[in-house]
């Protein structure tokens, strides 16, 4: 249970809803839930809704068993039959009722003070609409030799803006697996666009960028919370060359979709030319192994941006 000083402006009533979308990753989901049930916040202050997005594995059975073994934790599962991460997250938002909505993914673990950090921050800053915290990449099979901080971003999206609360820089947004938004802001600006975001094994993204762009256009501010730490667990199968190529290609496809919709496609192409210049220089500085992977990343992003799927 959280120390009352963590939550200065709230009584013991539901304050934050945690939404976790999942698809065919039952073992990974249970690791995530192990960190959820260890939260130091009073269970009366939070709820956790897992959205099963048509999993074909044993997700439902294993969740039911886990929830039965943790009756003191407010866990429940709903099923969303419309395939896609955005559909699943939107269903989770609709199924919950707290004034704050936090979103994580099913391949993560959060620190015990994760929910307390968000509740405390939003209670102290009623003028802030959204926030995000650090993302730390974990590699159970070891960090590969070709990994640099540049190619790590599409894989793990690590985030560290320091040890103090601060506004997000103009060119950064919270990672999709570590964000919190006021419910009334989602009601005003809309939640996740179902035309964006992953669908099954299709690695399209961009739904978080789209959401935070809408919030920014509305004049809403987003802050960084150093205490809301999330660890993103990257298994070996996400470090293969084939997965990396598909991931980067779809980063480009996502950028194309958003740019075309917003009338910014020509600007996106110009920006990509500039990125190639920086990429070539960085590849020389990184050396053969890491430089080659950086060039591969840029090539596949460009292909996705130019050609789509």
C-alpha cells in the first residue's frame, strides 16, 4: 500500500485505470502482471484491464488463473474482436472509468511506484493533460554487437530525459508502452486511430504520434516523470535480421500514412533525404558492424516511406 504522502490530493477512490492490450503472448503477459500486482498504490486507487485482442494461445486461461491467485488486485479481462492495437486500447479505455488512463504493453515490467508516480503528478498538476516516463531496454539473450542507440529506437524505444520532472522536448513524445492521459483529454481530442497501430503481426505504428500531435495542437502539455519507470523486455526473436527489416519497413509505411493524411508527404520526403546524409556520416563513425545495421534501418524506412506495403 502506498504511503499517503505519495497521494496528497486524493481520497481512497478510483484514480487511475491501467490498460494492457495483449495478443498471443500469454507468458509475457504474466510477467507484466507480476509487476502490476506489486504496485505500492492502494488497490482502491487503481484498476487494471487486460484487453485480449483475439489471442489464439492460452492467454484467457492463464489470466484467469493469475487473477484467481491475486484476489486483492483489481484485475479483469475483456475481449476485443476487432483486430488491432488501437482497437484494443480504445476498448480498454471504454471499459474503464478512472479520471486517469495509463497504458503499458504486454512485454514490459513496471516499478512498484509506477502508478503512484502518475497519480501523484496529475494530482499536483491539474493543468497537465498527459505524461510519460523512462523506458529501459532489457535484453534477456544479451545485447547484440550491432546495436547502437540509433537502431535501438525502433526496436525498444528507450527513453531517458534525466532525473527531474520536465516538459517533453518538442521532438519527443512518451513511448507507447509508458504513457498516461487524462480521460477528459481523450474525450475532447479522441483516443487511438484504428487506421494506425499494429494489427496482428503487421508492424504498423504511428498511433501514439497521432494522439500526441492532436493533444499538442489543442495546446495541451506533456510532462516527463522520472519515477514512472518501465522496463521493455526484448526477446531474441525480436533481434533477428528478418524482424528488423520488417519493423523498419513498417516504420516507413507508418510515416507515409500519417504524412499523406496530413498533407505533409513532400516534407517527409525532404526530411528523409536529410536523414540519409546524417546516416551516412554516422555509419562511418560507428564502424562496420553497427554502421551496416544503421544503413539497413535507413534503407528499409525509406522503402516503406516511398512504396508503402
